[in-house]
C-alpha cells in the first residue's frame, strides 16, 4: 500500500468516527432524522473503500461532503480532515490524548 492511500484510509477512519459520533448525538434530539439520514447515506460506503472493495468512493467523497455542508449548515470536520496534509493530520489525530488513563497506568 502506498503512503497516499494509507493516509487516505486513516483520514476515512477519522471521518467515519466523527460521523458516527455526530449521528449518535443527533439521535438524542427530536427533528434530526433528515440530517441523520443524510450523514449515514454520505458515509455508508467509506468502510468499503477502507478495506479495498470500492475504490470509487474517493472520487465523489469531497464533493458530497461539500454538498452536505451547504445543505445542512454547521461546519463539520469532514472536509477539513480530507484536506489535511500528513503533518497536520498526524498532529491532530495521532497524538496520544486520551481523556482517561491507559489500561497499564490504571492498574498501578
């Protein structure tokens, strides 16, 4: 696997994570069904790309996120994640920044 694909897979993992968190948070309130549906529809093929089953996902992913953001307002991290270079992505998403102690630390 080349470095560009590996980075894109890592970015897609963060995007799916962020989208699932948003979907979960939206599910707590009434009237969010449309946004939940649109967000789930937007990301449902991303895991297939990540495991090498659908290489076409990336061809429309950025365009679809741009459309989603225009239609639903509120800036979400999805486009920002896609546009990050490796150094910025690593700084934002690859630093150890747990909000709880690591299992080995918790046992001591």
